[in-house]
């Protein structure tokens, strides 16, 4: 089997779209999200559905050609690691000065085209999300970048990771730290089977026109 072939689908893929697993000292299967752990690894398509299937059918035993221990909560374990990695990277982006916090700063970074992505906490109010979405639509309408938005974390998670209370809206800006953070945000979103709110190309004319008036 190709080293980067999903043990569920049997299809080869880029490592960015797969999750590597290895066998720990206690014969348990553990995720190697950063692909740095020693030993022979196997790969699973990087979403919850495929990880759950691999665990349920114990496809790891066939992949590793040995008896291994697979946690029935392996999908949860992988998700927790992805959440921790994403929040940790966002914290580093904050320290590097490539993260905007607060609705006003996020909207400004969107309108200027500096934002690479927008984050809304689960608790974000519809009105606040709407204003930032209008700014994203207006930016696209004026020839700027189509900036995706994600809703992956709670207010508490964002506040703890970013060193501040009441973090409801944030924007990841350009820069190496920002790119690294966005990469981990995208990985978590993909794992959860979601997709960013990036359908701005299909926005109604009325919505775009309304957003454009906001920029005048």
C-alpha cells in the first residue's frame, strides 16, 4: 500500500488531506497530526466520518499487520488535538500581531483586504455576523479577495487562547503566523465536515448593493 493511501477509501492523497496514525508504546493507535512521530504510520482521510469508520471496523489492525488497541473515542481524540492545535496557532498569531479582535477591527481588516479569514464565536449575535458578512460581500464586489468565515470555537475557547475576555469576532491577517493559524483552522473545519461561509459569489444583487452603500 502506498504510504499515503487512506486505509478506509484505499485512495492515495496529499498528506494535507490525510491524518497520520502510529502505534504507541502500549500498542494503542494515536493520531500524529504534525506527522513527526517515529515509527511506521498509516493514513486516514482527514474528516471525522472516515476516522470513525476506521476505528469502528478496526482497519488499523490490517494496516499495521498486528494487534493494536483502538479507542472507541478515537474521533473525539483527534478532534481535541485539532482544536488545541488551531487555538494554539491563533494564540501565536495574536502575539505576532497578525490577528484582529473585535467587530470594528475585523470589519476594517475585511474592507481593506488585509483579512485572510474571519472567525465568529458560536455565541456571535446575528447582527454582528451580518455586518461583517456585508463587508465581505462588498469587498468581493469591489474586486477584493473572497474572505472565508468560520464558526468553530466558543467565546470561552477564543478568549482563553487569545488572552482576552469576550472574544466574539476575530480576523486572521497576512503573515507567516497568520498562514500557519489559518492552515490549522481549515484542517479543523474539514475534519468536522463543514465548510466556510464562502458562497459570496452567489450573493444576491440586493445584498451586494446594500453592502456597497455601507462603504460609501
